[in-house]
C-alpha cells in the first residue's frame, strides 16, 4: 500500500512502498458524521500468520481516486462550516502543533487576555480525555469538546465533518472568534480544511530546528508561527535564528513570533495578531 499526500493544487499523490514493517495511516471514511477510522500509527506485525492474497487490494490510480473523493467530501463540508461562520459574523482560526509544544498553554493565555474584549468559542480536539478542555474552562470562552477516539484508537487530526459536529456545542451568534485547537500532530491536520479563515501553529524550540524541513506541508500551510518556549533557550544548545531561517525556507510569508507562553515574553505580538484577525470579520 502507498503513502499519500495532497498537493497545494488539491491533487493527491501516492508513494508506493514495500509493506515490510512500515507504519500506516488509515484515514477512514470522512464523508459523514459517523465513526472515523483509527489514524494512530501502529506496528504491522509480520509474525506467524497468513497474509493471504493481496492481488485484489485497491492500489495505484484506484486508491488515488478514493482518496480524492475523501478530500472532496471534506472540502465540501468545510465550505459549509465556513459559510456558517460567516453568516454569524465569526472568524475561525485553526490552531495546530505537535504534542507538547505548549499549544494549550498559548490558548489559555490568549483566552485570559481577550476575556471581556473578544467573544471566543473553542473547539477542543483531542484523541481522548477532557484534560485540555478542563484547562480552558472558566476563562470566559464557550468550549465544545471533541474527542476523536472511536474505541480502537483515535483520529490524528480534525476534519470538516468532525468540526461541523462540534459546532453544535457552540452558540455562534454572540461570538467574534472560534479557535479550533487541532489534535497534536505535524502531518495530517495541515492536509484538512475545516472551514477556518486562517491557520496558526505553535512550534517549540525543544522540538529541534529541523522540523520545518522534515514537515514542510504543516509549516507551508500556516499564516503565523509561534516559536514557543524561548525562555528555555539559555538552557539549550539552540540558535533561534536557525529556527527562523528553516521556517522561511518553506514559508517565506508567514508571520513568525518568538514567544514564551509560560513567562509571557513576546505574547503581546500574538495577542495583537489575534485581535486584528478577529476584527477582520
């Protein structure tokens, strides 16, 4: 079976490879609001069992047609979400990152800053638990929790149908801004339009300066990058200029904001960016 990705023009490209010990993603059926397949990486064991006849499995152009259909259905639902936001005068921001980057800490600080000034709703995406949603509770925002777990694992991203379902937990009319906190992952979330008006990501200095080069689709897709945990720079062997240089190689136009969500350093620039974004409605 081949790996795939979607290009900027919407076409899907499959990379065929041997099936020996690789990890696989199953993107499931994104065409409705029902159960979604397991996106978690999993080991495929080649132990003592019969693999059977694989000659009838869909590969090549047939597989690509199926994937294009999945993306087309997602994009159709994303357009519905976007029209719903716009009919209510709401701006939507898709906030992405890898796990442990400090995304929820950034979001909590943002809600505290904007409380009483900008009316915010949050779609909190997580594979399981309500831990992050609990951290955001009581900060003046409407919260709609969306767990992607289906009993067998969980999706590694939010797609448009899932966001559409989560919107039922928000009263949109009084809101100015909806922030969609995506599942922590540097691959899949960037490939799925969920109806947002802009994408932002949190990138921690603890992740290594090579991440923009290793995961270019994510970094290329965003409008703003928060380079977080800069308070740790004196304790790490890192060069912030190298991080910025690598981001610029894949995304020359993104706004890059070095910040520390823990100490508040640099966060004013992010708050001002969010204010301007929300006011653009």
